[in-house]
């Protein structure tokens, strides 16, 4: 059904529609110009498909990142809740530790350098 509708749509463009007039090939088009025009249209369609694929890929990646898992850790004090959380982060999100590394580096450096002025 859709193929029949598509054929009838392309077969008889509306003569009063300015867009169909703009999309019509020139009347005095040579076979070489027609081949070049068709090549350009195919290239444009290919580029459009590639862009659509990139958008779909980035949308899927965004959806995967957006699906965060929330965990409620319950337990007595000093039972290892923080350790369990850090182990989960290390196993399933190692980039989290790489982001924190820069912040911890400055803290460790300042703590390591702090005793020297106090000793003198």
C-alpha cells in the first residue's frame, strides 16, 4: 500500500506546488549533468544516513549512561558499607576513581609537605 502511494506521489507532482517545481531537474539538462546531479544526491543521502547513525549511536550511549543504579547500603557501624560501595565503583565505574585522583593528589601533597614548615 505504501509503495503504491509512494509511486503515485512521485509519478505526478502537483504543478501548483512551488517545492515540486524547485525539485524538478532543469529542462535542458544533459546526461552528464544528470549523472552528476544524481551522484550528488546519492552522496548527500549517504552523508545524511551517516549523521543519523551517529546521532542514534550517541543517543544510545547517553541512555546507557543515564540509567544509574541506586543502591541502599544498610548495616551496623564499621561493617564495611563504604568499602563495599568503593568496590562496586571500582568494578563497574573505574573512571570515577580517575576523576577523583586529581583532587586527592593535591590533598596528599599538602599533607605530605605540611610537617616540613612545622619542623623548622
